[in-house]
């Protein structure tokens, strides 16, 4: 659907995303109360997933596994994450 809209009007696809964030732009984003729901959803769904992913190997080492075993135990998480990421990109490209 997005591709169809862009084909009909190519000017809709232009996005100036190389602009750095300034304190003024950050403050404008924080003040926009319509976006607060999105911020809350983002915090609820991304923050809980990050610490286990970031500290998985350290946690496994503290449980008594050696380096080789830790790396082997981290493979399923990495494989699932990369497969899930690739799958969501494929779904985005189909629209």
C-alpha cells in the first residue's frame, strides 16, 4: 500500500532525515502529547527485551558455564533474533 501511494505521488517519499537533533527539536517532540502513547509503548516493549539480550553471555558465565558453552548457548537467541528481524523486514517490503 505504501509503495502504491509513493508511485502515485513520488514527492511523498522524500524525507529529510539527515538533520541532527537539536535541543529545540527534542523539546518540541517531548511537548507533543499525541506522541506520549508511542513513547510509552516503546518503553514497555523495547526496554524489557534489551537487558537480557545485552547481558546474556555475562549471566551464563555467572551460572558456571565456560566461554565455549556460553557461546553455544547464545546461538539460539542470536538465530531467533536475526530470523525475526529478517522476517519483519520481509513483511515491510511486501507492503
